[in-house]
C-alpha cells in the first residue's frame, strides 16, 4: 500500500477534512493507486532541470497605487452564513 | 430553420436586419431548454425572467442602431464564472447558494455588448472531472446518446451548445475541460493561451492552468466570442498585455505554406480507440490535401504528462480551496461548537468525494518531506514538456492530435476508478502545462454515431493559426452541420 489509512487521515486533518469513516478504505486505496502512478515520474531524469510554476513569462505585475472603489460591507457580507452588525460570526475561538 | 438552431453569426445578421428580435430568439432558446432539459440536464440555473429582460434591453439598443456581434445573443455560462446577482455554484454543495456580488471580467465584456445570459451550465464540481459525473448538483447526459457522459468538466456548456439550448457558451479548461466535452458533444471548443482571457471572477481550480474559453456551434462563432473575451485585464495579475487581433480575419486564408506536425507519441498512446485514430488520420489527410505540409514531430515526455498534471493541479487546488471555510460565504455546518470542528465538518459535507480526493493528494504533495518528490519533481517534468513543444514548433506551425482517446464513454463506466478517468486527459492536459492554445473541431463520428474531435495546438498567442486550420477544415467537411436527434429522446437507459 502506497499510503496508509492513518496517513490519509493525517493529511485530511491538515486539509481540514473529516473523511467519512465508511469511505476511508476506498479513499486510501484510490489515492494509493494514483500516488503509485505518480511515482512513474521518478523514471524521468530531471537533474539540473529548472522547475516551472508558471508557463507564461511574465514577472511581477504592478499597477498604479491609485485609490479605487472597493466593495461595501453589505456586499462583502451578503453571502456570509452567519453575520451580525457588519461582522462575520465564527464559533468562539478563545476560551475564557 | 428554427431560431434556436442559429449560430451567433447568423443570429447577429438577422438581428441586424431586424428580421428577428432578441426577445423572439431568447424565447425560442428558453422554450427549447424547457423541451429538452429533462433529457440533457445541461443547466444548473436558468433565469428566464432575467434573460428576457436582457433581451428587451438588447432590442432597445438595436433599435437605436447600437449592435455589436453579441448584442441580443443568448449564451450559457459554465457555473464557475461569477455573475452578479445570479447564483454561481461551481456544481458544489459548498457554494449551492452563493450569489456573487460582482461580475467576472468576461461577463462584464459580454454585458457591455448587451449579450443575453440564459443560464449557468452544469460541470464537474470545481471543474474537477472529465465526465460531469462529479457534479454535486445533477447529471448531464450527452445529447448524442443519453446513456453517455457529455465530457467534462464543461459538459453542461458543451451539451447545451450541441442541443441548441443556447446559441453559444463559455467554459473553462484546466486540463482539457473545454476541448474534451466539445469533442464528445460535436461542437467547437477553444482553450486560449494562458493569460489571453482574464481569469478575474473565474472560481479558481488550478491557477497556473485555468483558462476561460468558448464552446460554439462552429469555428466562426468561436472566433467571434474570442474577439470579445480576450485581452489584458489589470484585475488578473497573470493577464498578458498583448494586443488582440481580430480573430475573424484569420478565417479566410488558405492552408498553403502551413506545416502541421503529427506527434509520434500520440498515435502510440495506450487505449487509443480505432474510430478516433481513423477519424484523426482522415482529418490530417484532408488538411494536407488542402495544401498544408506535414511533418512528424516528437513530444517525448507525453507519457509523463498525466502524472505531472495530477500532482500540480491538485496541489494548486488544495491551496485554492482552503478559502471554503464556512465563514465568508457558502455552506456552513452550524451545529459544531468549536472552530476546528466547524471547518472540518463544513468542508467534508460541502465538498464531494472527487474534490476531497484531490485536496488530499494536493496537500500530501505539498507537505513537508514529500514536496521535492512530488510537487518539485512534477514542476521539473512540466519544464521538459514545455521544452518538447518548443522543439516541435521549430518544424511546424500547428500540432494535430486526437482530443480524447475514445468517444464519450458510458455514464458510470469510470466513475469509481479515478486513475482511468485521469488517463483519458492524456492528449489535452499538456497544452495546459505548457500554457499553449488548443482547439477541438468536429472531425468525424464513431461507428456508434458518437462525435469525434480533432485537436489543433499552436505556440503561445498563435490562436489565429488554430482558427485558420480549424476553419478551412470545417468548411471542407460537414461534421459540424450534423445535430443530435432530441425530438424523440430515447428512453432513459441509465
């Protein structure tokens, strides 16, 4: 097995996912098969090859630092699942 | 001819001559959607009221003599292109009720011409898939055979265009998501050069690969839409400040003096269907008969493209999809007491299995200890794939290949086998890794009557060459004139 069930659960936790207990075996097997296939990349000699993260040769994109219209808070909050007085509501983060 | 069967160009001429109104045309398209949507399932959202209101505005503009190529033309947009005030779901439960407060740049450009937006088309959730079976909302059927997939991830746009449920459409292509469904549904689809079309307002999947492009009934319409959506946008830092030519001007030249390249590696690809291979060979022969020269080229790293892609795309996706946290927008599991439980439950309930698989693969590839072996290695292989294309384009103007190894497969056939599904992207995803443009144009039918597409690829910003070859080929053939028969839909065999 390329990746264990425990490793999948660990990575899922890093990605803030709660993988369904019923799905985990199937998931681990599928992800294992994909990672095994990805290992075929090791057959390619990439010594001294520069990695590419962006296929078009653009460097930094700058714009003038002018004042621009931005969204008002009502638009920004319009899709919030929970909001109050112009704020997003989240579960309590700090315990008193 | 029925109004909904019109192309953009023909509809424009009739609108201009005032032989039809946009309201008549839009009504015809909406009626067509009503008649066949239950058999095709192309749309997530259809807003008839809004569409007719836009048509009314278009008619007013036309009566004042203000008519642009898209004025009053009913279009479909893939449901990951943000439309102000119109729900944009990405076919995901996590965005099921998301109503964007702004328009994507491409939508602004369409609205500036007073185009009509009839609705938002179905797709694989967050554009992750090649069959539309990963939609979290509904299933789309191939209009040519309803037991088969329309392709993906822009399957709704392709099916809607093929079934005359819109006059033209936009999709997005990260690894073949415009070209492959275009091929499977018998329409024209273009992935432009990376940076040609603004991604502002396109919900991100893999930012270094994503590109918006048209799916249309013919090559001319594709050029017309590209004329409108292309161009630099300061809101997209990867948008390229290059002048946009009038693509319709490249449609009339002949093919004399052009050289087409045929990659050795593609004909040897595993799982290449006989009908597809034959149709592409015939297309190459036809293009040669029209005066183009033909050379063999080599893209030696082709066999590694799928592996490199399925590291890079999920890595970028795992980062992009971190924003769905149940706080700012979208679904939230409100029953959880702690922030961490809320994040995890929201994301696990909101994302479908394919999206979760890819987030896990991406997170794994980027995590400490695995980064060099996975993301680093894949990014180096990406460089080699780009070098392959550079070398190949030294001896040819365009490269011809199949779009997909097989015609549209059966619904359910590959859905539980992600790797097999991924391998069906072999011919298309290299163009995304290299950032080059590609087009799919109908080039035949399988023995079962399923459409087959020819892919044409060129160097960065050489879309004109793609249009030239595609148009000349299209004019010499009649594959694009055939339509699926939806008048007497087959009983649903699924």
